[in-house]
């Protein structure tokens, strides 16, 4: 079954099952309120900016090798771990 056909069947199923529609609507609303609350989104966004700023500062210091912040972000790393340069002998 192709994607469009599956979607159409599901929509027709929901059309005839109001109890399921209502249940999915309530579950979706709870998820939206839990995961996308305005205050939570703002807090998470600020944390990301603060962490990235710290990474750039560390990467630009003399004791730390530059790191690719965007690679860490794409890898879904919540941290930017700088690599300390080995002291020359």
C-alpha cells in the first residue's frame, strides 16, 4: 500500500470512528502542551544558544583546539566538548 492510499484509508477510518478521533485529539493536545509549551520552547532555545556561545568561546581560546560546533549539533550532541591541545615537549 502506498503512502497516499494509506493516508486516505486512515482518514476514512477516522471519519467513521468519532471516538477514535476524539481520543487522538486529546492525546495530541496533551503532547503539544507538554512538549511545545511556549515557556519550555523558549527555555530550550536559550540553552542551545548559551551552549553554542560557550563552545565558540572555548574553541577560540589558545588552550583549546577548534571544534566543529555544527557537526556536534547535527550529531544531536547536547554538548560541545573541546579537545585540549597536547602540550609541546
